[in-house]
């Protein structure tokens, strides 16, 4: 795995994914290799911990840019990030993390919610671009339909690839769109949609409490702990 390094990145563009979620695309002065599922540290101030943050890649390694995606909150870091203009630079430490596909992971499941979708996006985009035969089932939970990020990309990938399936859950009111299921990710939902549980590798991405709850749920379902990979998103 490539060692991480600190490098300046220049903002190319911002993409509004939802009313509160924005993707930031950057060019780098040199090519950086990373694995789908890895993350980086975004640094505005190397001393002030409030001005440095870990964010996952939300693009595949095959692009001529790198991208991360953040829910914009009232934090000082979010304010600095949201104020960036095209051409502005930030310091990045990358790549970091080891929650990536293994060479034998041919059937995978993602359990994620909200902004935790980002590493799954990087992995799925890479699978699509390389035309791999990996079978992917993504369970993606949000409070409302308006908060579903990367909706267009996910719909396109699912519609063009028989090996990709996305199951959306909405915890608040659903408008009647039959694409969305009312409720949370549950053991019954997983069992109803997967007939080959023990053949799959499970990846859980999201805030610590959600990740721990889903991990315990899988263990209670009889999924071997060696078949579960997790990444906890802190500070979102």
C-alpha cells in the first residue's frame, strides 16, 4: 500500500449533492495512488485540531481529480471548507485507511447511512469503470428523500449493471415513491433481500453508534466477524 504524504490540492469545482451535502473536487500537482474506500486528512491549520478533518474519497482512483464530500454544518471546519473558491488550495494528507475490497471479495454488501455513503461510492464507481463482475448490494439509509446523496449516479449504475443493487430506506415519511422503503436497515430487511448471506463480505460505513449497532446486528444474524469490515465516521 502506498505510503501517505502531505500535498497541496487546488479546488476545481463544487458539486451540490443535497441541500446540505457538497462534493469538492481538487487537482493535485502529482499523481496520488489510493484504493477505493480509503480516506484523507484535510488540513487548514496543522496546529488547530478543529481545522483538520478526515474525509473519505468519493471518487474512484481512475479520475484526473480527487473528490471528497462533506455535510456542511455550523463547525469552523465546515465554514472554511464552504468558503473555498475555485483555485484555492488546501493541504491534504493521503491516502489513509485500510477498509478496502480484498482480492477475493466477489460478493459484497454495504450498510451505510447519510454521508457514510462516500467510501461506497468510490468503491462502486471503481467497479463500474473497470467493468468488474463484483456483485454489490448497497443498503443506504437516510432521514428523508431529499438527503439521499449521489442519487443520479446510483440510479445510473444500478440501471446499467445487473450486478449492482441499491436498497434505499427512509426513516421519516416517504412520499410514495416505491424506490424507497420506510424504516431503518434491519436484519429482516437484509434477510429478505439476500439469499446468500454467508457468501458475502459486509462493509459498514457511518457514525460510531450506527456502525456498532449494525455490526452487532450482523453478528446476531450469524455473520462471521471475519466477514465484517467497518469504518467509523467521527465528527460529521
